[in-house]
C-alpha cells in the first residue's frame, strides 16, 4: 500500500470523530475559566485546581502523541524523536507537584503554544501528525489558551 | 527506547520500595507524600500513554487508522482518580482505591496497544516493551495500595 492510499482512510474516516473529541476536550477549561470569573468566591479555588491538573494532563497527552508518532517512524524511532516526546511529559510534572498557581499557569501558557508550533514544524517536514490533526489542534489550542489566560488574568487581579 | 522506558519506571519502583521500607528506613511523613506523588505520577503516565496510543494512529506512513476514543476514556478515568480532594468534581476515594484504578487504567492502555499490535497497527517490538513496563508499573502501584491496606490508613 503506498502513502497516498494509506493516507486516504485517516483523511476520510477520522477527522469528524477526532474533531468532536478534541472540542469536547476543550470544554472543561472553558467551563472552568467561566466559573473562575463568574463564581470566584464559592468555586474559584477548587476550579483552579481542576483546570491546572487538566492542563498538565493535556501537556502529557500531547507529549504522548509525539512519542506515538515517533514509534511509528519507518525504520524505528530515533533518540531525538523520542526525547521530543518526553520533554512535554517532564514539563507537565511541576504543574502537578508545585503549590504555586502562578508558576503552574505560566508553564501551561508557555507549553501549549510551544508544542503546537513544534508539531506544525514536524508536520511541514513530513515527520509529524497529518494536516487534518493540526487543523483541529490549532483552533483547539487557541480556545484552551484563551481559557487558561482568562483564569490566569483572574489570578493576577 | 528501553533505557527511556526503564527511567520512567524508577519513580514507581522507588515509591513501592519507600512504602515497604516505612517505618523501618523511611519516615511516615515521607510515605504519605509518596502516596500522593505516585498516584499523580501514575495518572500523568496514563495521560502520556493514551497520547502515545493516539499518536501511533496519527503517524504518517501507516496503513490502518483506528478509533482512539477508548484511550481517551481511560485517560479521563485516571484523571479523576488522581484529582486532589481540593479540586472541584473530585471523587472522594481512599488512596488505595485511587492507586488500584490507575493501575487498572495502565493495564487497559497496554491491552489497547497489544490489540493494535495484533492488527499490525503498532510494531511488534513495542508490545514486548510495553508489556514489561506495564507489568512492573502496575505491580508497583498495587504494592503501594496493598501496603496502605495493611496499615489501615495512609
């Protein structure tokens, strides 16, 4: 099976389901950011915890995606490609372990666009995820970034 | 790859060791932090492996696409199991049950990968590695859980 044939199925079969799942995954930070602004006294602190843990899990997940793509490289994974998958995982640990919400938000706000940018580069090189994945991932990252920035702004006020 | 995988196991192994050497060699206060650490670490690894499962299905040059919802559902289970009590929507579970749930999620993620290998979606060598790492990680989580049960409380 050549590459053209092999790419047909993902392009036709996956995007709709992937898009639905991806946008569903964006809902928790969006709702959390709204709660932080609308109900700060009752729910603010608890919702911030949920949002930060969710952000950390997302970064670890995106690292895993890169690892999965690296494993499937023709000829096997390279050390560099595997390391590229592990860096987001390592970045996510302080989000779970630190007490300081300011630093935890900052890591998420820096890591999410950085990972998207690097994934876009990998796709352009032909060694990353397919175009349609980033077509979903880019607006999703923007949505999540707006949510995290909104919650971060509340923290600073 | 094996070295990186083995490095990822170290926190599980050290945590299980620390728990079983408490209180003879490790202070009880340290053991309490270890329980929190290993449950968070287990959930992060679950998120990572769910991502790896999805990534393998997204990779270029592959012949068969798949549905990656099961991995994401498992990730959600691990996420709620590790969610601290002070967070909204956290589930009031005892630590030993949280750890058992995360161990279960790791095993199920491995099963998903092994199924993908049987369908030639993932390479054979990856399955051997995943199986070994999952067995050790989940055993360590269950050992921590067992130690808490034997104590009566964390």
